[in-house]
C-alpha cells in the first residue's frame, strides 16, 4: 500500500485559525496523527467560525498558511500524508 499526500482545501474565504482560542494549543501541527473527521482548524468569515475537518486518516505533513492569515476559497491550507 503506497502513501500519498491529501490536500486539505479551504471551503470558503476567511481568516485561518490554528487554535480554538488564543490561550489554547493548536488543533494540529506537522507530525500530528489525525482521524477522518477530526477538526484541523477554524475559518472565520463575518464572525462565523467554520470547522475544517480531516478528509482522511493520516499525519499532518504541512500547514501551508500562517495562523490568522486570510485564505481564499479552494486554497490548499494543509497536506496530510495518508
């Protein structure tokens, strides 16, 4: 069975947050093992927060955007080694 990278795509434009609150740890970091459906980050648009969930089981290989940066719809925000 070969491993591959699965891209996590932003479902909407907004601000990327790696943590649930400023005083809490990040949902995931590179090297974190994740399960399909696990929350990876939050996107905020017009004061509404949307959870972005893992598309598959794997390990976070890369976080492609900076915390609190603006992302566009369909932008790759992270990659998961599956």
